[in-house]
């Protein structure tokens, strides 16, 4: 259905191209290390059956010679397939040790990777693009989070955070038993890191401020850390020197441990006033240097992973969800935590708008969501997909847009869902100037009529099952990690859904539409460099730069960094583009309106 100018000629190339030829997806997965692997492939015996009087599959079972032919052919195919599989496995094992010690700079010379980096995946509904094809004010940047990159956990006056306590007390909850004590040492190396961002032609840097580095014990009344305050001034001053904008996240999951110990962190409404005081200090110190403030990063992830599943700090959940959880209630606590997160957000936004508007910045929130497709065209599954959107995306978007939770959540969660007062609802309604949106993947959603009434929890309250297998035939999807399935079309559907459902807000893609009149103003690649990936430790690499954790945390640009560098160069305005053909990935009737 689609013609490709280059077709991989070896297994080596296929490892990097991973092409789906039917026109749905042509995804390029970059690998940092590479050794040339020559794998002999034994061709399957082919017999032209076109000249046969009968197709073997149609020969009656009663024909002994035909049955023998079918059996022999099937046996040969099976044996050859097993030999091929053994060759691939043996070759891969033989080179595994060498791959781990290869020079990453050799990657650039490998044909498959070089070709692949020249032709990154382009969604079938978009135009060919370069920097000039975007509006002049469109922002490109990259992002990090304090705990994931800074390190320097026990120096310069920083107090312990929730994640320090979690990783030290429960190393078994982290994939490699590691912590963010050192991370990639961004605290001491931020100058070279920001220069690298600038050299990639990035317009902006999105980073978070560690609450316990600024206020070691959480409450402003207990004192502030001048070294911590100065550290972020130095980052902001360097960004200004490099003509890069600062997008600052106030809370990226690192609650001061002192507040967690005192009143349970975001399980208590007391956190709202302390969060407001923290935000006030940041606005006061850095407001003249920051163009965009983000109150919360992915509150859904913080809530569900930390208080429903127990995988993230503080590791709370019902014991029947995970026996490793020493305390928690997966049916109640997620709703309390999110409620207090939303109130803290509203308090910070109100403060900023009332006290700091002369700084002429903007304030918003960053949310993450998947896109949910109905598992079938049954009305029950279509409704389940909408409930899935409500419980993940609407849980936050409805309150900050309309002042209350989605009706489906109110009906299904009942008394376990906290209520907003009239005044709180007014503060929440319209409490963002822009929306940061993190989209990763798509899931099928199907109705679940068999919810256990004796073990309620957030995951089952919606009465919908997220089907992560994604095996339906009409979507070609590739699994890049345990939970991440590549489904770029879902991004477009999500942007349209946001525009139509939530009054077309200004959107910045803060981790990871213009033809559909969606107000997308920027894109931030996650992440600048490989870093500490929370419960996955250092086992996953999502950076534009490779970090050599065994050799002085040296940084090496991946092909993705080189691609961004070239892509973000500003070409001549004389460049003209031709539209690509558009092809829908799913039957139109099965989208939630798109």
C-alpha cells in the first residue's frame, strides 16, 4: 500500500527500522550501541503450486499422497523456522557482551541507523515538516525533573524528600535497587547540559524545582536554603544568556519527607497552605525570569502509582492489591490525594493571578493521559471508553475547566469521592492559562460488568477494563516497553477531544495538530538525557543524550539528538511542502467522535 525508497537488506537493518509495511506505522526505534551482526538465514523451501491441478489445501483428506505432501511440507517449514530462530538467538547471545561495551560514537557510521535517523516516523495524517513549517512562536524544548537528574541529594543544604525515603527504605521496589542520590549529577553539570540543549537548537528548557532543596523541612516558617535558591537562579540566568525560555514545574512528585512524616503529605488538606507558601517563594524569587509556570506534573501518575498501586513513593495501597504495601487504601486514598492536589493547584494559581501578574507570565498544569478506543462497536464498550477518559483525563480536566468532577465519577465512586465547596469550585474553574499535555500511548477499553464489590479500588471503579494487549487487527502497534505501545494517531484524537470537550485550551506537549484548529503552541521532548526513571531505576533510557553510568556519567548524543539538531535549524522560507495522503488507522465509527 505504500512504496518505500529504501528497504532494509539485512536483519541488522531490520533491528533499527522495524517497518510495518501496510501503511499504518513506519516506526524507527533508535538503539545506541550496535555491532554488525551477520545472521545466516535459511530460505524456506518454496514450491510453486500455481501449476498444480489442485491446491494442497483443497485436496480431500482421503488422498494419502496429498496428505503426505502436506505433512512433509509442514515438517520442513517447522524445522527451518526452528533453525532460523536458533541462529538468531545464538548470534544475539554471542554479541551481547560486546554490545554493552561498544563505543557509542561508532553508531553514527552504521548504515541502518544512519538511514533510519534520516527518516524518522511521520504520522500518516501530517505534512512533511521542518522548523520553518511551524509558526514562528512555536516552542521546541526538552525537559527533566529534579529528582531524576540533579543528584547532590545530601549536599548544599537539601532536605530529604519522599523519594529519598522510599528508595532507601524499600530498594526492592526499584527495578535495579538504585536511587536518585547521584542521578546524572545535573546539579554540578547543569552548565554543560544547558549548552548541549542550546546546541540542539532548543528554544526552552522545562525543569522542576526540588521543594526540599529550597525549603528543607517543607514549611517556609522553618527556614529556606539559600544555596538551593541560588542554584536555580544560576540555571535561570544561564538560560537567559543562551536566549532560552524557562518552563518551571513547581511540583514533580518530591514532597518533603518532613511534611510526609508530620501529616501524611497530600493525604492531608494541610498540604494546601504549605504548597501555596512554597509557590509564593518561587514566584517571588524567580518570577521575573520564568515565562511559564506548571503547578503539578502528571498528578494522575503521582496518585495512582503512589497511592493505588504502591509502585511509586510513598508506596501505599490496599494489601490485597500488593502485599508489599505496608499501609494504604486503594479505594479511598487516590481520591483524597487528587482532591488535595487540585486544591493546591487552585491556591497557587489564585495567588499568582492576584499577586504576580505584573511578571507577565502564565501558569498551568501538566496532565498525562492515554487515548482509549472502544474494544468493539458495542454500545457498552463505547461507553466504557468514555468512562476511561473520564477517570484518567476528566478527573483533572473537568474540575479545572468546569469546577467539578465528571458525572460518571460522581455516580460510580459515590461517597468515596470528596466534594468541592462552592468557593473551591469557583477557584478551580478556569484555573489554567495553558495545558501541558503528556501523551504516550493508546489502549482499548471494554466494559467490565464483573467488578468485585468486596474489593473496590480506583482501577475497577470505572467499570471499564484497559486492554493492554492491543492485538486487534486494524491497528498496527509496537510495544517499546512494558506499558508503552506506539499509537501516534491517538495523539491527534486526543487533541481534538481536548479542543471540543474543554474549550480549546492552549496546549504545550510537555512530554513526548495544527490542521485541526487545535491550539498547540509547543513541544518538549522527554527527556534531555537518560535519567532515573522512578521505580524502573536506571533500566530504561528515554534521553536524547546517552549517559554512561559506568564511566563518569559521560554524555553522548544519540541519533535522536542529532535529528533534533538538524530538524530545528531554521531553513529558508522558500521551502515548499506537498501534502501526504491521509489514511485513518481505525474505522471512523469506533473513534470517540473522530
